């Protein structure tokens, strides 16, 4: 009987320890596996969701990069066209300036060969800008003779423009370019300043 008593006491001690164990650790191993499985599934789903999100962002970045490349090509094309247009405009300006200079020189030749009184009557009728350009390209004594017969107000306005043009030429020496010698008419020289 002593053996049965001892067994009974051992059983009670075991039950006591088991009670303590279950009170501290209420979940069984099977239940623990069941709770770990959804956690693993959630972690796997979170990882998949993160990868999917990264792929979507990568796709968006590729699309945006392609759009940026297209915009860059359009901008480069527009810049190329603008450069061509600028070059064309510069060529046209040079042609216009040469044509205009040729016409002014022709007018200088015409007005220089006229009598001062007749030239003054015609100069009173033309545009102030054109008259100023003509006088800029005339010899001083011829221009002075024509100015003396002109309307006093117009002659004063032309004189002011001639002076402001001279001041501009003095303040901007880099802008001065020598006139081409091929277009000079015989007997007509630009005014010396």
C-alpha cells in the first residue's frame, strides 16, 4: 500500500504542476500551431502585397520615364526648329539690311546730285527715319546745304537724331561695322564724324 500511496501522491503532484503549467500556458500545442499558421499566412500576404505594390510603383515609374523621354524628344525638336528659325531670321535680317543699305545709298546718290533747295523740298516730305539715314551717309557739306533749305522743325529733329545716333555709336563701339566698299557710288562718300 505504501507503493499505491506514493503513486497517488506523485499523481497529485503531477496534477498540481500540470495545473500550474496550464494556468501559465493556456494554449495547447495544436492551438499554438493554429494561431501561428494565420500569422504566417498574414506575413506571406503582407510580403506579396508589398511586392505587388513595388511592381506597381515600378510600372508607374517606367511609364513616367517613357513620358519624360517623349517630352524631352519634343523639346529637343522644338529647340532644333527654333535654332533653324533663328538662323533663317538672321539671314533675312542681313539680306534686308543689305537691301536697305543699298536703297539708302541710292537715295544718298540721288539727293547729293540734286540742287540743295530741291533736295530740301523732297526731304521735308519723307519719313524722319529715312531722312536721318540719308543724312548719315552724305558728305557733311552736302547735308549742311540741304538742311539749310529744309523746314526748321524737321531740320532740328533730324539734327537731334544725327547727334543721338553719333552718341550711340560712340557708346557702342563694338556695334560699329565697316561699310562694304563694293556698294559705294562714285563721288559719294559717307559723312565723316
